[in-house]
C-alpha cells in the first residue's frame, strides 16, 4: 500500500505530503491494527502533519446533511448496515450482509451460462450488463408471472454479439433480498436493516427508522428503493411507507 499512496500523493495529487493533512476514509470492518499501521506509514514515511481516519459510512451520512441515520451500504465487495448517532458509528450494532454486488454479478453469469452464454471470464462485461439492464422486482412472484415479452431486452456485447435477457434481469438482484438464491443462509437485506434497528437503543429507533440512507452501486437498481420500503414496512408493522433517502448524489 505504501507504494500506492506514494503514487497518489506525488504523481496524481502532486502535493508535498509533509505540508497537507490527510483524511482517510476507512471501512468499519477493517481491524484497528490495519489503521494503526497505516497511520504509522503516513507519519513516519510521508511525514504528514496530521491525519484523521473516519469510517466511510459516517462520510456518507454527512453527505446527506445528517448527523444521525442508518447507513445501508451495498457495495461491490461488502455490504453492511451501521447506525450512526451524532457522527459516531454504533459499532456494536453493525451488521454485515452475506451478499453484495459481486454476488449479483456472479449469479447473473451463472444464469447466462445456463442459457448457453459463457461469460465467466468476462467479469467486467457481466458487471456492466448488470448495471445497465438489471432491476429489482418489487414483487418477485408477480414478476415471474409477467408475459416474457414485457421483460425481455437485448444487450449488445463489446464484440458485437447480442444477448436476449428476460427473467435474468431481476433474478440476479434477488440475491440481495433472498440470499439463498446464491447459496447463502443469512437474512435478506430488509431483515438485516430491521435487525439493526432493533439492536439500537429503544429511544433512538424512530430516528434511525426515519433516516435510512442507502449507499453503494447496488442501491441504484430500479425497484431497489420500492422493494426495500415494502419489506421494511411489513417487518416494522407500519402502514406508513418507511422513509429512505433517494437523493441521486447518495
């Protein structure tokens, strides 16, 4: 990592590190030993005057203009929920989910292979396909019963070949809500959010329930917000739709 930071500071940012403080966005899942080692390198190798390490969900919360909220981070490699109060992550309530964007891509690749399209060695192609034509079914059972022509779409590969996708478009994303689709035994996204809320202090639960901020690429799938709201409203036993921050810059 030291060589990467050296390249970033000197070649990309073109700054003298001994003259600028460093703000580092860090995963809350990283062990403290890694943070300590990083700080040691920054101070001893780069002579930075000051350094602040902040958990990236906290920065996501600040970007929404809040200091209290529940971050739902569905990234490519990791997915987690973290309640944050007055800028501090409540670490004993953090929940790691079993599925992430990478699982969606892998599952889509498997579904395509079943149709005779082996793209297992074209991960970037599958990921781009997922991002462009994938969506979340608000009601999975009803979506499966729709006429095929209403959900089919044609996707052109970089080499010019075309693939017709149907139910694969929403079957792959179902892994977020039903991890068993990809061989995982843990709870789905809405249940993880619900469990996280229940782990917090009873006096703060309404605040977290009303300030849920989804972040990460997989939260931008069409239908993601609606499906999450629907399942959460059921789990929380409320007729009022659960509020999720849907700002495009999230």
